[in-house]
């Protein structure tokens, strides 16, 4: 008779349960690809939507909401509030505010932009999002803006429209990582706009007119709160729960993506918080290479590939 090693049991459970998690994740990822066109004048708007006159925001073209467990990042959010909200005196502004956020894959750049857009939506007439990872995606993104704004689907037409707008707008160029791609040809001009660029490439700072920020790891406190929220813990203040979580966080190193992945493993019952560090030290590669174990299912990489 062969006794079952707890590690084997974990491994087999991991294999089965991951299939479910990955399937759910990819289904969500698929939905996540669909852009969220939401403007109050839409003929599709439900009868419960308030009339457009109550709001400043007309266009809100973003791919998704921030994570339901979005946590922390107060410093960068404050920098964006200071540097990227519409000016009270746009005449004194000569060019769009361009703010560059750079940092490692999985550090949370995209999430910060989604959160900022959600929080400040009403301060902008237009809020637009374009995936800047390739020429094809850029053109697709500008074509989507053109569709929503009833324009000809052409990058230059959209740029001209924003450049000449007398209303405030914000455009996110997300994942401008490809250093061979000249992002400057996608930047509208004019004095009413804010452009947020996210990138893994620090050299993109060259485009900034309103500031730059290197997004690093989360603080220990943020990471502990995030892992607890990702695992579905309600009592975030419990000292012994936080102590266990702190060990996991210091083992993982506080990269946001790693934290939510660990949280998903624990939430799915594949191991307990207090077991995570031991299992991680033996099975790091296996744990980190699991695909799409995310709270939102919208992320393309695992920590291992990152
Ligand atoms: N502040 C946060 N609160 C909660 N979850 C977060 C936070 N930041 C990041 N995450 C989680 O980490 C994942 C990766 O974050 P995000 O996509 O923002 O990274 P990124 O820096 O844009 O990476 P890349 O360079 O690959 O585009 C998200 O899908 C989300 O689950
Ligand atoms: Mg990103």
C-alpha cells in the first residue's frame, strides 16, 4: 500500500481545480476583451440612467472596471489627481498633459489607470482607452473611438477630433511596451486633453509633459490587505490572520500580480494561507506558471512568464 504524500494530494488537487479556475478565467478574459461603451446619450441606455444634463461625462470607452478588490496605490492616484485632471484655466495650457507610468509587468499600471478613470469619470467629457501594444491594436482602438463618436474610422480623424475639442478628454495608451513602435504619432495635440501612457519601457518617459511615475511593488500593508481581500477574508484587521498573510507577502515580494495569484490559489482551497510559504518553496514554478488565476481574469501573463 502506498501512503499518499500531502504534496501529491496537493498536486493532484491543483491539477483538477486549476482546470476550473483557468476555464472561468479565460471565459472572463474573453468577455474582458469587449469594450465597455457607456455614454449617457446612447440609444441603448436603460431608462434608469439619469439624463445627460446631470453629468459632464459623455463618452466612457474603457475595456473594463478596475479589480473588485482594488487596493491602495494612493501615492500614484494622488499624483494623477494633481497632474492629470482638467485645468480650470485651459487657455493657459498649451499642450495635452502627458503622464507616463512605467514599471514591471504585473505591477498594476493598468489597474491604476482603470481606477483613476472610474473615480474621475465625471470630470471629463470623454474618457477613452486604447491598447498600445501593437500597431494593429492601436488602429483598432482608435477605430472603436471613431465608432462611438460617429467619426470616420481613421487614426488621424480621431486625433484631429480630440485635438480640436473644446471639451476635456482623457486618453489612455495602455501597454506601450514596444520600443520599435513610435507612440508619438498617436498623440493628439490641443489644450484640453490628458494622455496617460502605461509601459514597461522607462524610455517612454521622453513623451511626458505632466509627470512620470515608476510603479513598484506594493507596500507590505497594501499587499497584506490585497491578499486577504483576494482570498475573501472579511476581517481584514485580525492580527493573527494578517501575520500569516505577511509571511506570504514577504515570500512573494509584493508584486500585485503575484499577490492576487496566491490569493486565488488560497481562495480556491488549493492550500491554506499558513501552508502557502512551505508549498511555494517546493513548488514555486508550478504555482507561478498557472495561467489566468486572477480575480478579474483579464491579465495576459502569469508571474512566471513576466
Ligand atoms: N492595486 C491593485 N489592487 C488589486 N489588484 C491589483 C492591483 N494592481 C494589480 N492588481 C492585480 O494584478 C494584475 C496585474 O495588474 P496590471 O494588469 O495592472 O499590471 P500591469 O503593470 O499593467 O502589467 P503589464 O505590464 O503586463 O501590462 C491585475 O489583473 C489585478 O488582478
Ligand atoms: Mg498593463
